C-alpha cells in the first residue's frame, strides 16, 4: 500500500519478480502472479486482515503512517 495512492483500496504483491495488484476482495486488478499458490496465499492474507487493511487505507488517505500487518505464518 502506498501513501499517495488513490481509490479504490488495493494491495501490491510481488512473487519471484512478478507483480500483481489485488483489491480488498482478493480480486487481481492488474498484473499476474503466475503461481496459483502465491495468489491463493495473498488472497488468504487479505481475507484475514481486511479490517486492518481498510484502517491502514484510511490512515494513508489522511497522510498518516500506516500500521504494520503481520504476515501469514
């Protein structure tokens, strides 16, 4: 998530040099991660942290620092 981003809220993911952008529903809106496993893991992470992601998006839109979100374990 980048501070100067515009709506809609989204997450940028990278796997083995490939990049994709996911909305907060887990849909790929740009790019591609050719690994289905990587895509599934990003979607799982979004599902687990959607409330935190939305809160961070609001903070970023207000020009404030976002909070760190835990990775999948």
